[in-house]
């Protein structure tokens, strides 16, 4: 494929998927999940809808895969076009820093956020199926899982904002 066309396609995928990823994680971390937590049992129902029916974790995995894969290809492309010279430039270092923030967030998402959200969904389902109020143990476990997910979401939102900030200034670094 002609180089400019490839660049345009990769940048289109990269910037749109990256912007959606940062925005979605930020809104879930700072607005949606706190609202879910403040809504008691109704919040559990909304979480079940988001995770089970709307497949929110899978949506995040698609966005992160599209952003990271296209970003790595753009990174390699810049290096190849300059015979490796570009990798030693300041912009390359700042793009690399932003990429590291985003990749750490993806690893956290897959190893902490997704499994914790799944455990919350399963426990909420067990409680709902029992027909009665949750036991003290179930309540404690739910509170622990919710706190863990909120913390992981906050860290992810912060890292992704730092990734977007690095990407937005990298090109102009002297
Ligand atoms: C939240 C994640 C990310 C966001 C929001 C994001 C956003 C952006 C944006 C807006 C640009 C355009 C900057 C400009 O033209 O001045 C860009 C460029 C770039 N990004 Fe990312 N990015 C993210 C993650 C990554 C990752 C994981 C990599 C992996 C290596 C990466 C590598 C690059 C590269 C190499 C460019 C330069 C493309 C070019 O030379 O035209 N980005 N990114």
C-alpha cells in the first residue's frame, strides 16, 4: 500500500481509538462507577447491564488493541523511514513515554479491572438469585472488590490522561 495512504489509515485508527479509550475510561472512573457505587442494589443491576449485556470490558479491549497496535506500527514506520535515526530523537522518547503509560494501563485492565468486574458481576448475580439480602461476608467481599475496581479505574484514567498528554506534545519536543 502507498505509504501516505497507510499513514492516514494508521493515524485515523490510532487517534480515534485512543481518544475514545481515554475518554471512556475517564468517564467510567470518575462519573459512572462512583454513581453505581452510590446507588446501592440498583447500582449492581446497572453494572450487570454494562458488563454482561453491553459488554463494556470487551469494548475496552477492542479500543486498547486498536490504539496500541496502530501506535506500534506508526512507531516502527517512523523508525524505518529514518533508518533508525528517529528512535534517538526527543519526540520518539516522548511518544515512547506515552506509549508506556498506555501499555501499563492495558496490562492493568486485563489483569485487574476485567477480572474484578467479572467477580463483582458474579457475586451480584449470586446475591440477586438468592432472593434475600446479602450476607455480612458477601457485603464485605463486594465492598472490597468495588474499592479495588475504583482504585484500578482511577489509576488507569490518570495513566491514560498522561499518555494522551505525551502524545499531544511529542512531535514538537526540541
Ligand atoms: C491512550 C492512548 C493513546 C492516545 C490517546 C494517543 C494519541 C495520539 C495522538 C493524538 C497522536 C497524534 C499526535 C500528533 O500528530 O502530533 C499520536 C501519535 C502517535 N502515537 Fe499515540 N496515542 C496513544 C497510545 C499510543 C501507543 C500505545 C503507542 C505505541 C507505540 C503510540 C504511538 C504513537 C506514535 C508513534 C505517534 C506518531 C505518529 C506519526 O508520526 O504520525 N501511541 N497518538
